């Protein structure tokens, strides 16, 4: 928590328990404020000055910034810990594809297609890149504005506008302002001219310095002007500097509570490493070291997927196992004579079972029972994968309406629930004990499917 409840209570009016805030005492209200369970407006006796001070103290150490709008809005920041095992990381970094206005129309179309179509279903989630970065590189303002218009008309993906020409930058911003783009870079050389133009039509701002020290007066000046949706670029020139700078910013904001650096960051492996493989490795380092936006010059499905899986692994909450939704899933194009298998909803279990079934080329149904993300044997030991529980699920999931046979396959490791499950299903289903391991599905399932036919 940014501030302790014992500190907040000293700032409250200290009236006799009025309970107007909905809590029995000021201390109880203060503790709720500190944990995020209440808002400062619940106390009707706080002065505007104290409210403003409390809001600042209670703000997350790294500000939450939203880029884009609607279903494609990307949230970054709002982090509370340096290492994920301490609690969890909240918002995963936005993988971003760079488009230069020097690229021809066919290349631009190709990149727009990539950001729209390179999507990977992965254990109950969809992995994809998040943003497009449009770079003014040609020196022709009209050419850049035409690129911004084209991309805006072609996709709803959020945008990062990279342009050192201030007039072109804000004209581009005005074209797509309703999409809440990030404008970049605001530097010590243009900040005074930029502030009134930013305030005229606020969108997130990318602040660039030649060092971390140079960022501090810039973020302070912008905050004093009421501009707080900031993203920081410390100007790292290589991977070593990037790791150093990202670590310093993260520790300063979270450990020291240093507000001028309490913002998400942006990294440019596209400028640090020109070679494709080296660029991907630099991007991987940015994922590990907390960059909130990571910009690549290009990628394909073979280079993008490993980065997305790495991001998923790091930004999955370690306090909770990955789980898939409780329902029946189709593998291939099953019909009324296809096998029916049952397993738990631990994502790894489902992934292994579905992959093994798919490898047999036997269309089948996989009934996934909610088990709080536990594996089959662990769930059975915890009483979450019992015959009664599985029987209730089979009755309500609707699989009985999809198949003409009444045979259901359970994992061999929980064979002892066979009798209980048959009783729970009113003896209408025959429970078949399947392999103990997913490796056994390869020989078991084709033979079993032939029997059903």
C-alpha cells in the first residue's frame, strides 16, 4: 500500500464517531482507504486540500496509463512490486509494431495485416501484439499525416505517434485523438511549446530524456501543468543501458516512492538492435525488465509467438494456477459417436490432453471440470474431482445431447471414482478407465473410437 492507515488517520477530521462514511471509526475508514477498499469522498468532512493530498498519497507508485480506446485499449503501469513472486505484475507490456512513413503502401498494408491477424490461441487465452507505432522519418509532413489517416481508417488498434516535428506530431494527434494515442517524444527542447498543445486535447505523452536524470524535471513540469498520463524513455542506447535504466526507474518508484519516476516506460529494441534475432533478444530483455511498451521494427509468427509466451509466463499471477473455463471442448469435428473424455481445468492438464487427442486425429469431446486450477490427482485429493462432482457437471454441461452413446473416459489416476461416478449418473453412463498418463492416449483413443463406431 502507498501509505499506511495509521498515517491516514492523522489526516482525518477526528470527529467523534459519526459513521457518516459507513465505518464505525475514523481508524477503520483509514485502514479501508489504505487497502483500496474505500474512497476519500466517503468522508463528508474532509477539506479539498486534504482530499487532494490523500489522493496523491494513495495513488499507485506507478501511474496507470491507457493507450487506445474501446476493446483495443491497452492499460499499462499501476504496478506495485519489483518481482512477481512478491505479489503479481498487473499489466503486461504492450508489444508494438513500428511503421515508418518511408515504407511503401504494400509494406504498410502487410504490417497492418500482421497486427490484426497474428493471433495465437493458447491454453484458454488469445496471444497477440497490441499497438502500432507510426514514425515520421521521411521529412514530408503530408506523407506522415497520410500514413496516420490510412492506419486510423484500417484498424482500431491503439497508436503510438513518433514524430520530432512538433507541428506534424500534433496534427497527427488531432487526426486520431478519439483513439487516445500516445504522442512521443516530448523533450527538454520542445516541452514549453508542447504543454499548451497537449492540454488543448489531452492524450498520453511519451517523455524522452538523454538520461534518467534528464527525465525528472520534465515529468515534474508536466505534472505541475496537470499532465500526468506519461510514459518514460530514458534514452537507453544498448541492452546493458536499457536493463540498468529500467531497473533504476522501477526501484526508484516502488522502493523509494520517488514520484517523478512513477510512470510506465517505453523501450525500443527496434533502435537498439537492427538484426532480427538480436532485436528479438533485446525485446525479451525489455519484457523481463519491466518496460511497459516494447517497439519492434518487424516480426512474424515465428519470432512473435515466443515473445508472447514469455510475456504470458511472466505476467500470469503466480498466486493462482492458470485455469480454463468449465465446459466441454471439441477437438477436431466430433459427431454423435465421438469419444468423451473428462479432465480437470488446470490449463496445463487441458493443454496436454487436448494436444494428445489432436495428435491421434480422432475427433473427440473433452469435458473440463472446474477444480480451482488443480491437476486431476491433486483435485481428487482435495475433494474437488469426486464422482458426485463430476457426475453433476456431466449432467448440466449438455454433452449428453451431443452423443448417442453413453460411455465416458476418466483419467486412470482417479479410477477409484468409477463406481461413485456411475451412481451419480444414475447408471445411465458407462465409465471407462482411460490411461494414467496423456502419453497413453495415442494408442488408447483410436481403438476406443473404433468400438464406439
